[in-house]
C-alpha cells in the first residue's frame, strides 16, 4: 500500500524493508510480545512449537536464527499460496 503525502516522497506504510514504516514499527512491537511468549514457553518446555496460519518464514527469521535455535523453536507454516516454498529448505519449518 503506497500513499502520497504532502511535502514527502512516496511512503509505503507496509514496506517491511524500511524500519520507519508503519508496518515495520507494528511488527517490532508484536515481535517484542512474541519473544516474551516464546521465552515463557521455552522456560517450561525446553522447546517451542508454533502453528502460523498464513505466515512466512521470512517473518520468523527476523527474530534471528540464533535466537530461534537457542529456544528450539519449530514453526509450522500453513499457507494456501503455492509460491511460499522457502520453508521446505529449513528443518525448523514445515509446510
């Protein structure tokens, strides 16, 4: 989604490559909450399994591969889009 604003060049509110975009800021806040949940579950179970409906591997990799490995995080991605195939290459992700 791209909007034109007076006095500014084009701003994409959901450009996740831009840390100042609205989408990136919302994602960062949500990431903080999810980290707290992962840490709490890991402290009780020594592993974390996540079912992500409509998610993408790239979202989870934003948490950092070292962090995910340190918490034994496994994510199952449930998507109906055929183009989401990068999860097959990583054993921490199933599809």
